């Protein structure tokens, strides 16, 4: 199956407690090897593959499985995006460098590494985590591994802790996404999906952990895809349900609960 963007939630664990995190509070949950293998049995062609969390390097084996699949061309990925806070105390920097180096010269996939060092990240880093971050950047520079360092958030999603803490964009140039129904509608329209730790396929990738449950469109299990049966999708034969009317999707009442 081909999609424009697939976001893989490798973990819900995180070493930071950022006040603006739209996911909400961290949870002790990792994506299993079995779920990752099932993902790549179904999704073999994607324009963008995003590996995130939580903090993805807290599930290092998961990151490794994704990169191995890309390098061996078991899946077709035009762009691979990995987002990290770069300051995990248990992160083996040499092991991470060895894992990322082959992606630098990969001809079939463009690699993007994003490091976040915004005011919200800096505010909750310990002195040790701040030192680890700088040391990690130095390692990347030493081995000429390119990365994008985010110093100012350009988008705010009004969910999770951002909503609870009433955090607003710092300037008019920054986006602010308030409607989870709109995020899901755009996901369906643009073929952007997120696969959660548990193996749920969610429309759109800008939902809090809590809200994501409202927008599940299908479920992965070890052996086959079982589409979620709702009043709208009952009897469907495709892996993902057909897009409902975008106008109807704007209303939360139009999203039927999973039976």
C-alpha cells in the first residue's frame, strides 16, 4: 500500500517533560518488533516515513529495524525523517552514529534528522541533559551527519499539555491547530496516517495520546489487518475506509466510536 506520509510512534516514553507537548504526559509504552514487522508487510511505498515518539531513541531497537528496512530496500521510502531531543542519558552516541552514517550516502532515500532545542526543551533539561545534547551535536558534526536544529517552534497544536497549559504561538507567523477533526480530515484527504504503539492506524498525526483513540481507522495485528467496523465503514473490504465527506468530518459527532 502507498501513502504520502506514515508516522510511526516508536514509544510514548520521554526523558523530558515539555510544557508545550501536544501528546500529553509520557507513558511507559513501546512499539514491539512484531508490530513494526507487520507495518512493513502492509506499507511498502511511502513518500515520507517519520519515526518519532515520545523520544524515539528510547526504543533504539525500533529505530534500528526501520533503518535496516530502508537500507535493504525492503520498503520504498523517498524521505525518512527522525525527530529527537538528542539528550537521553542512556543513549550510546557511538552506536547512534554507526546507525545513522549509512543514511548519509543512501541514494534511494533522503534522510532528515531533527534536533529540538526550543525554549520549552531547554526549560526542562537538566544540566546533564544539556551537556549530552551539546556532545551529541559535536559527534554529528565530527562525522558530517547533517541535521536540522529547531530553535523556535513554528507550529502549535492545541492538544495535550499545550492545551492544558494554555500555550499560544509566540508570533503571528506561527501556526496554531485547534481542531482535531480538521487534523483527521486532512489526514484522510492527504493520505497521512499514524501508527500508534499498540498498532492502531490513526487519521492524521497531530493528535494527543488521548484524542488519537477517536480517529482510529484500522487496526494492525500480528497476522492481518482488521478494519475497525463502524456504522460508516461497516462491510468495507479495503485496508483503510473510504474518505468520508470532509464537511461531515468537521463535526465530532460524525466520528463513530469503535465497536
